[in-house]
């Protein structure tokens, strides 16, 4: 079965610093996708970035990049030059590329950006 | 505007009173899903649907029903709600391709007394 682990319940970072949110995953499948979502205090789930298991390059989307280390089964999110608006809950998730297209989520990391 | 809508956004009800949370998407997506979010547990899938009239159980289906009579709608039904179903519920949709991103509705906060 798939499993996502986010070991940082909370993180505090100074504005403009870079921040890395950890995510490790467990699956015996070779084909899978990894996602990061942001959940601000308003509650909605906002898609940030996607990495496929066969993608050789790390995914990037603006200030977000995904540090994908397949052998270590890690998919850390890196936010460069953090902003106050980055304060939110962040979820790592994965789905298998075969069968039911279910997203399995980690427990989440609450990121707080201090001015 | 492409979106997933849910209604109601907030609901307080009592044990045993049947309720339905509606979900609608305007992106012509084939895949739709329901999740519940509980503190410390992240989001867990309740039910999903790969297409009209095709539904299947997720990880936590007990106490819930769904139907998919039209492509755009995927209501979640709680026949006899109980306090342990107090949670934040999200509907999501995506294209059929496995690499496509799931887009989430705004969430429905349900309290069962």
C-alpha cells in the first residue's frame, strides 16, 4: 500500500528565506505521481507542483521546486524567497499510475512565515 | 471559470438526519472523488468515480453513499450521520489521464451533534 510521511508538523521561517518541506513516500510500484498542495487558512486546496516517477528533471513552478530523489523515496518541496502569503498547511500526496487514481496524502506541515 | 463547487459550505446537523452534500464541476472531467480531512490524518478518500454510473470505494467508505448519474455531478450522501463523521469534506475532479492534477472544491465543513 502507498504511504506518505511528512515528519515536520510545523515550521517557522523568516520572510525571504528559502524553506524545504520534507516528504517521503513508500510504494512498491514503479509508476506513480507526486503532488504538493497548499491549504491556506481559508481552507481550499491549491495545487502547487507535480512530479512523475519517470521524470528525470526535478519539477519547477515559479518559486516552487520539487527535490525528487527516487532512490531515497523522497519528494521535498522547496520554496525560494518565502513570502508572508506562503503561510499555510502543505500536503504531499501521491497516486499510482495504474488502477484507481486515488491520491494518498501525508499528514501535512504547517508553515509559518515570520516578517 | 473552471471550478468545482460544493454545497453547502457549512452544515450543522444532528445524529441520524439524512443529508446530501452536492458537488458539481464544469470542466467535463471524467474522474471525480470525495475526501475527508481530519486533523493529523491528512485527506482520505471516501469514494471515487471514473465515469458516469461507475463508482467505487476509497479508503473510508463506511457510512457514505455516492451516485454519478451525470458527468458533472457527484453528490455525497450520509444516510444516518454520526458524530464521527464530523469533518471537512472535499470533492475533487480531474481528467482521465493518470498524470492529471486533481482540482478540489472549496470544502464543506460538517458538524454532526
